[in-house]
């Protein structure tokens, strides 16, 4: 079966690559946006994480790319390093049919000097980065924007939430006026429309309906007294016992309060907020996505841009102010055809927000009497995996295959017990099924990786 659902005017090589990647049919956002993108028109589109928007703008920028011109021709701005990494990986996959295409990621939270050297040595065709760091390179003169023909603003609302408006405007002013500007946003506030008016030329507006009728997400609402919210959260966790869940709060302070309260009831949870240093943020995300901690507490601002797979539940500790935000939150569960669970606590003063959600979804929500659940004073959810840290990374030429080989070789651990493997410059992290963690530590400690003895320890 070929990628026949994609436009005929795409090159044969690109269509074959889409086919090999398993992209046989366009998603709604791709169907709606690709005609305008391929015509070179500006675009403002509402699209959430997981909608296929990266493939849409990736196809567009690749069709405009001249591989023989070793200048930056496409610039993609993302709010966080995590999203930039995801986008970079997807663009590389899409571009693998074009020889010698170079992509460089320029993000904050990492040293800037190696980025200077990479820009001088590699002359990338495509740059993916965060606004603050891109602006730094423009100020230093290390990034030349003169040949950019495609500018993508991914999760533009999130970038505005983070205070990047001024940086974005400066970056845009540095690019050629005849560029194509593609703006993607999960929500569609007035600030986005105002921004579009200032930076785009007669953009095509696309708004793909954000509902979850195609995703099997069970949405349950529990009316509680405001003062007893934390007590009822413990009850929900003890009753439903999710293997992995994100608990959404409306403020940073509330996140820490919830974490402290859960700790009192015997349950450790990770907290993700905008005040974390990059290394701490990376560690939190690593442990959660490795399934080494079952609960992540976050605000919408901190959690946006995170592609968390196999999330069993989303819990709204407090209902968000906008129904679009609620939809975006719960869309993190029930992906890829799997059943999802969305649990929401609300008090009588939040009832109007629940009504707004029903109106937005155009169908009623399910209400459950919290009294029908067995009250709990303690909750102890056990993460299925433990993360190990190995004292060696990319600089030691270590690859995931080396770690997997060290674990499974010589009558070691079966591959089915090994989870995610992440490699950084100086360390490697591997998720191991909890019951096999001690054996894994012993296996690695007694053996070698690339002929070297390396220190190994449990992170969680």
C-alpha cells in the first residue's frame, strides 16, 4: 500500500519515504493544511501535540529546500528543548531520502560554544531551536537568517505563555520578508490572532476540531468541597491506582502543595514547573517517561510540548479556566487507540467551568459521587520500572545497542525487561523492570560496555 492519501505533487522519493515510515493516510490537520503549505501560503492553524502537525510543516519545508545551498533555509521555533528534540527527530526521519541534508538543534539549557562551532563547521539547511537561544545566536552573528524561506512557530501559545514574544518578533524581523510563515497553536487565544496579524501575509486559517470522540477516553467528574480537595485526590489515586498519571494544577505553588500532601500520605510524586533548572527538568522527565515514578504533578505551562506515551490517566486537581485547555490536558491519555482515563475534581464554584466543557464538547460529561469510592488515608503506587544510570555517554562513544548488548549478553537479562535507553554526553540511562533491577546492576557491574568497566547505580 502506498502513501496515496498524500498529495500527488509530492516527489516520488518523499512519498516512498512517507510510505516506509507508515504514514499511509493524512491526519485531519495534514489534510487541512498541506494544500496551503505546498502553495507557499502563510498559515495559522490550531493543532495539538500528536495531531501530525510536524509531518505537515516538515513536508512543506522539505519541498522548498535546496540541498545544494548550504545555508539556513528553514527555521523552526519551539517553546522547550524537549519539543525541539522531538521535532528534530521527526524532520530527520522525513528528510532521510535527501542526501546530505543537515539539521542543527539550538536550544537553551546546554552550552552555547559547541553550537557556535557546529554552525561554523556544518552549515545546516534546517535549524530547530528555542527563541531565547536563537536570538543569542543572531545577536552574536553566528546564525545567518538571510536565506530563510520557511519559518515555523510551533506551539506559539506556549511560547507566548513563557514570555518569548519579544524574542520571536526580533527573530522574525531578522528573516527575509518574502518567507513563508507557518504558525501552529494548541489553543487559539486573542494574543495569537494579534501576533499573526503582525507577522503573516493573508494567512489561511485552519481550526481542526479538538475533541476526543475518536479516542476512547473515559471522562469522570467528581464534585467535592474545596477544602477537602487533597483528601479526595488520595481517594482517587487509591481507587483507580494508575500506573502513570499526570496531575494538573493551575499554579506552580499548588503543584508543590499537592506533592507535599501526597508525601504525607505515603506517595512520592515528581513536580514539573518552570522554575526548574534544565538538568533537574530533564531528570524529572526521564524518570517519569521511564515509568520509574507513577505520578507527575505539573502546570499547563510546564507540561506543554511533552510527548508522553502510554499515559494511563490525567487528573485535573482543579478544572482549568478554558475548555480548550481541558481538552488539551486529557488528550495526553488514550492515544494510539488505547483506552484513557480523565478524572476531574471540582467544587460548586467551578460548576460553570464544567458547563463550558460540556458546551465545547457538545455532549454531557459523566458525574460520579465521590462517596461511592472507598475513602483512603494512604496511597502507595509502585512504578513498574527502575532507572539505572551508567557513568558513560556519547563522549565515550556509547550507543543504546552497546547497553542492550551488555544487559542481554552472556545469559543475562531478556530484552523484554529492558525499557527506554537515553544517552547524554556523559551518562546513559536505562529503564529496567523493577523485579530485574538488581540483576541488571550486577550484570552491568560485572561486565563491560565497549570494553570498559563503568560505574552503575539506581536513580530511582
